C-alpha cells in the first residue's frame, strides 16, 4: 500500500533553509538482501542461515549471506526514507584481512577487485517475501543503473541514481559482470 507523506507541505518551504535541517546523506541498509541463482532457478536460499538456538530460544544476528558468482546474484529492497533524499548510490567497504580476522570473519573475493553491475528491478508487486524468493519468481529487470567496484581494503561508491520519492520501494539486483567473479561473506 502507498504510504502517506509525513511531510505535508514541506515541498512549499524555501529549500535552501529546509536543506540545512537535513544531513548530507543517510546510510540505509536494505531490509531485503537475498541471493537468487540461475543455476538453481527454484531454490529459495535460507533467510537467516546464521540463526542459532540458545537456552533463551532462537537468536538471529540479522546478517545476510552475500553470494555473488556467475550464476548467483543478490536482490536488495529498501524504502526511500526521507523528503528531498531521492538520490541514491550503493557503497562497498571491504576491511583489511587483519580486521576480518579480529572479528572472526571470512571473505572470498576473486578477483581482488570486481566491477559489479547494479540493475533496477520492478517494485510494483510490493515487498518481497524472502521465504519464497527464487530466481524464477524474482522481480523483472527494468534497466541498468550503475557499476560498483568491490575491492579488498577499499571503500567505493556507485554513481548516484534516482531512487524514487519518499516512502517508495526501491528494488535492485547486484550481479557479477559477464567475465565472472566469486564473492562470499556474511554481511555484518
């Protein structure tokens, strides 16, 4: 369902003044960050493969498994959060090997620098259900948006693109280029 704007009349304000009240950027993490595989088109990947049973019950760290290779891509979905913040870009930050080891994390990144593709997907079906999401039923691609470099020990940002108006869903797919890649880690 369409969500009503919580900023009624804000667009009538002097933007040079109202812009001062907003941060330069907002860091938003997608509520869906889920793999799909063309080599297994009906496979639904586990939603929370890092969940553990404890004496208090099931504990979920909320850490998605990021898998990118020749046949597997990642589906992202998020809501555009704020008025006048309709420009988006994706950012990749890969820490040093020492930092990964201190946090008991592993990372597969082959080659050591990859230029991933970012595709805009059709969001008209609403929120994605990760319990049924597979390659066969993923939203269709609408168009290519940008590239994103992923490189060991570096932070890279895609070019900015239009992500729609406030409260709208934005659905993206991140995939390996035609030459291929192999990326595997748990997103913290």
